[in-house]
């Protein structure tokens, strides 16, 4: 005997995945081609002369030529390199052991806390819950943010768009809601984020308290468009796993705009014709599929906060306009408020929750309308007040709005880390509404 451990060798052979050589790399021009018998969605490995194999996914084919895109940046690829078909891919680990972890779009850990264990595998592709099986939205989703809970009350299972430019407190608002949410689990997808902002979001914005209740999926801006799209799909699949088990899930994606940009890159590489402002048709299909997979199902529900980047506050650009028609309400963050140090910088007048009247009582809904009336009345004369052209006593409603405005702003303003209980928010709202008799 040669002293070989045959049982160990047998286990190694059994656990080694099998691949079939299907062809060789033919060209690399932003998209890779190979004469390999593979279907769309199959994963393949390109074997370079040096270094690790490059994992790629088949995104299309023409006759016997497969078009592939890598998940990670790939250098030093040359024609003739072997291509090995791994088989159907696009699966992600799911389960309770993911809580507190940070992973990429392929389920690989990014947090240096060891491998992901004790999880089952789930396809990242899935169908939206059937329309007739969705449970109606009837329970409020308390965020702890007074401006939202009072006037823009959200419901469990609602999909809310958060429209904002850069640097107006969007990430801070998301972190505050995630930290104090009443959800069973938070699933957060950071898509196209700058690398330097990921750790501050985890450590400072989300914090240890929020992180332990969250699963974070990250694909930074320098990664390939395929990885950015897959990260969003992976996060939805994880959220869907908990919803299928009756869970109340908070899903956050930052941002849908960067997901759309990644899908546009994929579409252009596949030869799709650009349409509205250069966006390809698959972009709008991807956005619709993303939003519709969220919300309530027959059991369980996913409450979603979906951020949309708007340049210069333009809510009518293609992505913002399309998403606004898909979601169940939108929250607009205003740069002018942010520049005044007003947090959260929510423009209540331009924001709306389409389910608010379904999740609060009649008295709350009436009080919210009165608060909106105060804001609208004050806005009518705001420019006149700046230049001193309004004369007090000209209009009783305007005079009352001017009187109440400091208290309204104090009510809507909130310190970072400050949480307001729903009962406190309602009491403050009713107090203001009682003084508005118009």
C-alpha cells in the first residue's frame, strides 16, 4: 500500500463540480463570444493562461455563437482560451444564516466573516405574486419619521419610491428607517454605489443594531453591469425567501436608477436599439419586473423603499417618470431644504402615499389633509414674505398659516437618531390640525 487516503480522495472527487469543455474564446469586444453549446443564463468559465478562471454568463446567442459577459472585470483574455460550460447558474444562498452578512450578487461574502454556511440555494429569477392572490395593504408600516408617519403614512407591503438628487440625506433616511423598522428582516441592495461609501453606510448609517437584522447585497459602481443587475435580482430572491415563509420584510434598493443604467449597458451590448434618452427597451422591463416582485403575497409581504436619482429635481426624466407610475407612492427629497439643514429634507407637498387612507383612521386622514393645507397656503405667499410685500391682515387663512409655520416645521424636522412613536406622531399632528379652521 502507498499510504493513500482513498476515502479523502473519493470525497474530493465527489465534491468537485463537473464542467464540460464546449469551445474556445473567439473574441473580446466588450462582450465575449465562443462557439459553445449553451443556453441563455448558463454560466461558463474562461480559462486564462494565468490566474483564476473567469466566470461569465451567456446573455444571448446567434446560431452556434454564444455571447457572454463576465461577472468580474477580466484582463489578459485572448482568442483561443478554453471555455468550460458550468451549467445553469443564477442561484443565491438564502436563509437565516445570512442575517448580519454582506455579500455580492453571486452570494460570495464581502465582510471577512468566513464562508456562508447553512443556507439553501434559490434561483435569482422568479415570478411576481399573482395579482389576485396579493393581500390588500391594511396595516401601517411605522418608520419613526414624523413627516412620513403623519402625512405620508406607509403600509406593510407598499412599494415607495424615494426621489432625490445626490447629497440630500437619502442614504441617512434609509438607514434610520432600517434601524428602527418593525420588519422581521431587512434586505438592503446597494447597486452602483461608490466603494468608499459602503463601509460608512454599514458602520455609521445602518449601525451594529440595524446590521444584525439586515442582509446587505453590494455591487459597486466599478463592477460589471452584469454583476450590478444580478445583485439586485439576488436581493429580491433573498427577500422573497423570507416572504414565502410568512415574514414581514423591509426591502431597500439604492438605487433603481443605477440598476437601469446597468441594464442599459447590457441591452446595448446585446444590440438592443436605444429608445427614450438612450435607454433600451429591456430597461423598462427590468424595472417593472423588479417592482412587481415586491409587495404583499398570499402570505407574508415585502415593504420596499426604492430610491431614484433625479438630476436637478427633474421628476419627468424617463426613469423617474416610469418608476413613479409603478410604485404605490413617492417621497421627494428637496435640495433647498437640505441646504437649510432641514432633516429629513422631505418636500411633503410634492410627495404622496397612495395607501395612506387605507392604513389610518378617518381622523388621522383629515388631520393630514389640514397639515397639507397649511403648507400649501404658506407656499402661496412665501415669495411675497421674502421681499416684505405681504401685509398682515389681508387674508385670515394666510395669517394663520404664517403663525403656524414655525410649529409645523418643528414637527416635520427631526434629528438623526431621533425616533418618534406612532402615538406621539399622531398626537402632534392632531394638535396642529385643531388650530386650522379653514
